[in-house]
C-alpha cells in the first residue's frame, strides 16, 4: 500500500517577487537598476546570514566561550 506524501514544492514568495521584478524590467515597465530588480534575492541572503551569525554568537555566549 502506497502512502500519499504531501509535496511542499513550488516557488516561494521571494522567487515570485524576483520573477515579477525581472518581467517588469524586461518589458520596460520599470526603469530600476538590476541591483534593485534582484534585491529580493540579496536582501533575503543577507538576512539569513545575519540570523545565522546571531545564532552562532548567542551559542558561544551561552557556552561561555566568548
């Protein structure tokens, strides 16, 4: 008997937003720089790095290695 497994695929909010910005840029509906068109990707990457660093620092403080 096979079990039905739920799939959590598809595009996330950041991917959809980036795709929308790219389409708008390529169709000349916005005149933004490519830096801002791709900003959802780099902003989310920076946020993930900051969260990771905060977790690492808090772990070191908690263990008393700081």
